[in-house]
């Protein structure tokens, strides 16, 4: 399995310091090897977390378009990145988006079946209540703001659609959070 949790410019935000040019270049090398060797098999493993769940349909489409088997791995820990700890209104928006997704006609039967079989599993995991949901979501806010400061990145630029859900939930633009300076 190749562990790739997002595509395009979002790749470098979720897997910091990676670049999509390097990841996609390596992916193309694996695809080339597969085309030239019938005994070479590989798939992509997507670890689903709070930062990429909103884009799961797009990520799945990308790999299905390349006829790559894809596996979903649910992140359990740390809690602040577990999709169960997202606010209910964000979960509802994600659920609506993922339920509306339809695999393309050009996708293989395997991909169509995989999405059909696993969509409900992902959504059930997402909507499972968890004790401490608000606490963990606050930790998510603190964590991502800290990453943005230390990495000189911006969640709103990297994941704009997802960030708009955060703004709607919080009722204001992406909040300022005091992050202690590490010495």
C-alpha cells in the first residue's frame, strides 16, 4: 500500500513537508511499473481524519480514475484528528456531500462496489457519538492554529471549503488562538 492521505496542494498540508509534485511523480513510477509487470500489484491507503474527510470523494475519484485499488483506514488517535469529534453541523455537511457522491461511469466495477460498500461504514464512524467531543474539537482548533504558526501555513488556504464549514460553525472567521511560544 502507498499511504497517500490527500491530493494536489492539500497533500502538503496534511502530510507536512511533502509536495504533490514528488508524491505524484512517485505514484506515476509505480503506475509505470504496474503497466510493465503483470505481477506487480499495489493499492493506496487513505487514512481518514478530520482534515481530509470533507474531500474523501475527490481523493477517491483521483485514484479510481487511475484504476488504483483504494483502502480506507479510519484514524482513531489522536482524538483531536478523529472525525468523530467534529461538531455535528460539520458532520451533517460532510455526510450530505459524501452521500451525494456517485462513482463515475468510467470507474471500474471494483471501485463502484468499494465506494458502495464503504461509504456507509465511513459515515457511521463519522456520526458515532464520542464523550468529550467539544473538548477534542477545541484541541483540534488549537492544534491546527499551532501548526499554521510553526509551519508558516494557512488552513484556510490549504483547505478552503472545509475551513468555510469551521467558520460557519464558529460564527466568525477562523479564530485567533493563543499558542504558547516554545523555547
